[in-house]
C-alpha cells in the first residue's frame, strides 16, 4: 500500500544536499504532496504495516520523518490518505525503510 502525505516543514539541510544519490532531497518543499510506498522488508510481517505510516492518524496529526542517508534532512508531514493500490507518480515518491 501507499500513503500520501503533505509536507508541513523541513530542515534547511535538505536543500544543501549535493551527493549524487541524494540530490532528490533538494526538491522537497513545504506544502507538496508526497507518496510513500510500504513494501518488504520495511513492512512488519505480523501487522503488514510500515512504521511511521500514520495508521489511525487523522489528517490533523503532525507526523515526523527523516531522510535515509542524511539524518539532518528531516521534517513533518500530515497524512492525506492511504491507497491500497499504489499509483505514486515518479516525482515525489518514496519508500518506507
């Protein structure tokens, strides 16, 4: 499954990222909708959920995130909706880890 979030805040460290494999961090913006896929091995075998997916969180709850590979690139987002069938666009699509 996938979860759509609206980014609420992010640290300035995201925009400073220049390593080739991590340049995607430069394109994160407050107010953008991002789509995050929950796939193995991040998916819990018992619950079939990914940690941090905002399960049972209403749209008003602020959730925290951190980018893999740069712990200083972090921020907050609000869950918009969970999608049982992923249709994430190529841009602003991520995977839970």
